[in-house]
């Protein structure tokens, strides 16, 4: 019983450290966030911090790897929405656009891209996993709608890329170029609906 309680506390402390470090890295950048600052933010000693993460590189890798596991959860949820093609694609597009409009999402992509030369394998894993998760969700919905006869698509992966591409510029690219906090001028739902209408005009079964 005592061993289980100790493991639970240890896991909780590790999550606290990761949360504090993630906030600091996203706000200050990897290079400028020292381990002493991370320890203070997490409310632990530097000795405790190094016991969990022997180096700042190990800490960075843990943050990136654990972010990947939950990065596309809202988009995966949208895959389960029921309805006709317009309803399902709009739910997917709204979730995708909202995800890339979040300041923390943009900051994570910015940080990983900035540190790509230093952590090439970690950055590639993160970016590929994000593509697989997000693209996979879109392809899943498109395949369902092809099977139901509502879409006519020869290459689902290409079609998914076109749908997401219409959303990327006004969400993720806007944030990366203008600032993580900057939001599109139009509501996310309106952006998503316009993208879906264009998509349906191209791929909707007639």
C-alpha cells in the first residue's frame, strides 16, 4: 500500500515538473529556460529535478513525447460525430481549426521547429505523429463518406490534405507569423463552413 502511494506521489511530482517546464519552454524558448528556473517554477529542488530528468535535453524530449499522445484528442472526438457529409466534415474542420488557433498548440509547433536541428529525431517524431493523427482523422471521415456514397474521392489522403490546407493558413500559419495569441478575424465556425463548402463542391457526389 505504501509502495503504491509512493509511486502515485512520484508520478504526480513528475507531471508537475513536466507542466512547469512545458510552460517555461513555450514562453521563453528551450535555450533560455534553465533547469534552476524550472525547479523553482515546479516547487522542487534542483536535485529533485535532476533525479527525474538527468538533463534539460531529457526534459525537453519527455515534454515533446508526452504532448504527442494527446495532441489530436479534440480532432479524434470530432470523427465520432454522426450526420450527413456536411455535418461530419464541418465538425472535423471546426475541431481542426480550433486546435490550430490555440496559443499553446502554436507555441509547441514553434518550439519544436526551432529546436529541430538540436533534436532532429524528436522533432521529426513530433511532426510526423501530428500529421498522422490529424491526417488520419480526416482520412477516416472521408473514407466513411466515400463508402456511404456522399463523396467521390480517388485519393482520400490528397483530399484530406486539401481540406486541412484550407484551414492551416488562417489558423496555424497566422499564429506562427503574427503571434501565438492572434486569432482569425472571422469565427472559426464560419472559416470551417466555407472550407467544407469548397470541399463539397469539388468532391461531393452528384
